[in-house]
């Protein structure tokens, strides 16, 4: 199918783009990499009157370390993030997770900002952003605001972003040298959206774990910071008993969706499998670090 008719506009600046969003509000769709938007338009699941193509806006591009944070511009393509030495050095969790995002062709066009704006519940980058304690910067004609990832993801494709706001960039604190991170997901085939997955960071000192952040995705309407499981891990040593306790605690943190990928019980089971695999593998990762 072909999309319904729309006006196509290609602003050259953030100021121009937010003016267009202020004018058209929910009648406008922002086009970044188009990997999610174009199929939706072609299937006529969405019929915006105006498509605002942001690809010419230079200030939305690039990856940099500034003022104590890694800045990932909204238009940074997945492939750029995956190959960035700066990401590999300061945000190894994202470097580890990115090869799981779709396939080469999609990663060549898809953008970090598009993924975070869309907030697909099975997407990898929203989970990493939350695990790393990052934030997003949003701009409209009313000004700029920064929203912590913990306050940004509200529900199924639902975020704190208002229709007239452009996502400008993500700001993420660099991982400390004593921070370990790990990522794992289960999907039918490599590159498919995850059915269950975990993005995690933690610190460890002489085998004792501190400040773990466990974010589950794929099974819930949005990425979930699993606070009960985190409490079960904090201050403990690696051991099969601890890992089992963390997996058991997930019943209090997760409320999986019932859909064609499996029942809530099956998904909770898969999240527990992922948890044990990740935690069992971390001591070796710690020794190699
Ligand atoms: C076959 C296939 C497999 C895929 N598998 C995965 C996967 O495993 N994991 C995964 O995470 N993703 C997957 N994707 C999606 C892919 O990662 C997309 O690139 C991503 O979801 C959206 O990025 P985009 O730049 O293409 O955004 P677009 O498609 O251009 O836009 C997506 C949505 O975000 C909005 N938007 C985009 N940029 C901004 C911005 N700066 N400010 C405000 N709103 C904005 C758009 O209006 C639109 O609603 C897959 C896609 C395909 C086609």
C-alpha cells in the first residue's frame, strides 16, 4: 500500500521544526530514520496531514562527551552508535546491546532519537537509557526541558513527550570504571524484537554487589526498573542462591502483557531465565574487566 496524502516539510533548524510542530500539533508526524514511521504510513495505520522530515537539522546529529555526560543526538543512526569508540569506552552497555537492534539495513537508517521517541516496549535503547540513568532533552516553542528516563516512559508507546515537542538528544552519565554492565534478550530470531530482555549495571567490590540497576523489557508495556529484584541483589555476593532470590523477586516487579508471543506466566519464566544467565555470567565478566 501507499500512504495517504500528506504535506512534506523539511526544516533546516530546530527552531523551524518546533514552529511547525506548534502549528500542526497531533496532525504532524516527525520523520527521522523512517524505519517505524514509514511502514505505519504505508499501511495507513496513521494519516498525518504533515510529515516533518528532521534529517537536515545538523544540531540533532552526532555523539559527544561534554559536561560530564555522553550526548547522543536524536539523529545519531544506530550504526553510528554501534561503531562509536566513545560509546564503546563510556557506555559499554549500549555497545553490547546495539547489535540486537534489528538488522544492518534498519540500523543504517534508524536513529537513537526515533527509538526513544517511539518507545516500543521491546526496544533495546529505551531499556539501556533507563538502566544507565540517562535523560532526554525535549524542545518546543515553549522552551527546552530535560526529563529523566525514569519519568519519561509512561506506557505502551506512551511517553512524557508532548505532540509539539521535538526530542533533541539523550544525555547519559558515562559508566564508571568500576561499573559492570550486561545485556541479554530472548527473541525468536536474532534481530527480531525481544520477547524478554534485561539491561543491567552494577558495581562490585571484592565480590559484593552494589547499586544494581536491573531494567526488564519486552514483556511489559514499557521498560521496568525492577526495584524489588534490585533490593534482593544489593549488598550480596554472587551465588546461585542470590541469583535465584533475584529471579523469584521479579514476581513483584513485573506484570507481563498477554499477547501472541506468550502468556504472562511464560514471559515471567523467560525473564527469570534471562536473569539467571546474566547474573551467572557476570563474575567471569568482572574477572576479565
Ligand atoms: C524489520 C524491522 C525490525 C526492527 N527491529 C527492531 C529491534 O529489534 N529493536 C528496536 O529497538 N527497533 C527495531 N526496529 C525499529 C527501528 O529500530 C527504528 O529505527 C526505530 O524504532 C525508530 O527509529 P527511526 O529513526 O526509524 O524513527 P522513525 O520511524 O522516523 O520515527 C518513529 C517515531 O518516532 C517519532 N520521532 C522520531 N524522531 C523523533 C524526534 N527526534 N523527536 C520526536 N519524535 C520523533 C516519529 O514521529 C515516529 O512516531 C525494527 C524496524 C524494522 C523495520
